C-alpha cells in the first residue's frame, strides 16, 4: 500500500504531470513522468488510474489497482525524490501476472527517464 504522502490525488496534480511530463506506453499501461528539479526534497508521488471504460467490472478494476499499488509501494523509495508519476492501466492488464506487470512497469519507467533526458531544456 502506498503511504498517503506518496499518493497523487488532486486533479490539478494529475493535469500538471500529464501536461508537463513525458509519456511512455505499452500494451498494458501508460506512464506519465514529471521529474522535479534536482534540489527538491519532497516525496515521490504516484497516481493510479483504472477507468471503468477499460476494465468494466469493479472487482477486476480493484484487483488490478491492488496489485499495482503493491508493486509501486516497493519501488517508490527507489525513485528520484520530488518526482511525480501517473500509471494509467489499459484493458489488457486485467489477468496479467503481477511479475509481468512489474517487469513492464520497470521497462516503461526506464524509457520515461530516457525520454526525459532527451527532452530539450526549458
């Protein structure tokens, strides 16, 4: 479970990450990453979204969210302080083993970091 200080919950926060960060997607999920300046010491914050349109059954949506929260809670301390991350789950993630979701998340996170480094400085 993610600590309250590591949760991204406000709509404005979601919007700023989506508009100001980088995006990388795969078959089962899409990640949006916004890295704070290197001097920022605020905690990493993660938002998770699983839409009813993607996974219609509430029990399946909640199961996917629970599994992802477990994966994310073990990785949150490894992320750069002050970073913001949104995980948007797609319909194909329902029924995927947790280990595969974890591998896919790690690969997407590496890809997002790479895209962020290639991004022109503002």
